[in-house]
C-alpha cells in the first residue's frame, strides 16, 4: 500500500485486530469473498447523510466522510492496477502515491458520492471476479513497492481487505458524531 495508512495498519496489526481477522480468512476463496463483500461498505458509511454532513469534519483534525470515501476509491483503483501488474509483469515496480496530496488537490469535495460508492463497488466486484480466475501460484507472484519492498498478490489482497477494516472504525466514529 502506498499511503500513509501503513503506520496505522501496523498499529492495528500490533494490537492483534487485523491478525484476528486474517486468521479467520485463511482460505483464499474466503478471503476473496470477504474482499468482494466489502464492495457495499462505502454506501453503508454514507447512507442517510446530507451533503453538509458528508463534508463536515466532526472529529477535529480528521478527514470528512466525503474525503474518506473518495480516498477509499482512489486507494482501491490503485490496488487493482497494482494487482494486475503483479500478475502480468515480472517484478513490476509499484509506485506509492501521496494520499494527502490527492485529498488536497483532486477536488474530493466535488465528487458525486453515489457515483464514488458505485465505482468502488463495481471495482471490488470486478477485481474479485478476476482474482477467482487465477491459480494459486499467481498469488505468490510479486511486485516491488517503492516503500514496502517486495509484495505478493496474496499480500495485496490482505492489505486492501485490511484497509477497509482499518478505516471502518473511523467512518463509524464520524457517523456517530454526525448523527448525534
């Protein structure tokens, strides 16, 4: 993963949260199914929120729900591209992106949140369907991330499943604060 979420994921990992989830998803087919089930999560996070609520920052110093949701789409689009390059190319170089710069300069506040949620769901469904066409050895193929080093397709599946889990607690905290 090429975002500043990495330290947060390591913190969650140390706390055992992500390892617990991963241990329950030891089977590859089950992990792909979990990845695909996450397709609707952004719609759930934004359900019933007004435009003003989506753009509000109820938790000081954090992103708005809108920014969080668009970040999740950008991250997933990058993930799909990286996964496909790992399968298609020999040790492709996977370049990080600056999520803070994307949030600041890519006009997240102007995005149509329904369309963002639909694109995330479509991408997750497409990627899961594609992952199911691959053989077990494809999941051992690797790319070289310029921040993480070597990562396999299997690692990428775990990273991006964990990414949703990681951000869900922030999304739920935002919803709770917005709906008080």
